[in-house]
C-alpha cells in the first residue's frame, strides 16, 4: 500500500484521490504525505544538477504593502502580485 501511495504522489495525484485509490483515511494520507516530503527533501539536499534542467514555477504571495495597484484597484493575474520562488 505504501508503494502505491508513493507512486501516486510522484504522479501529482491529490490526497483525496489517493485516499480513494488505496482506501486510507484522510489523516493517514496527510501524515504519509508529510513523511514523503520530509524524506524527499533530505534526498535532494546534496543533488547537483547538470546540463539542461526543466523546472515548474512556484509563486509566493507578496505582503499587502507590496501589492501593485492602478487607480487603487488591485491588478488581476497570478504573476502580478506574486513572485516566483
């Protein structure tokens, strides 16, 4: 069952979908996900990438003081008021 969980995590399944696929509780799925990320983060600490590397973008919200506004209206769009991580 644990191997199936890891397989679904690698393929970006939601926790709800994983719960349904392998018949585990939401609490178990949540705890396993935390353990998976903790383990994976330790694994990737010392990896050195070479050659062409493709990555996905992650965006982080900026503070309320730094939100871009025009005529006192907040602009729309994911990258307008968020920064790439």
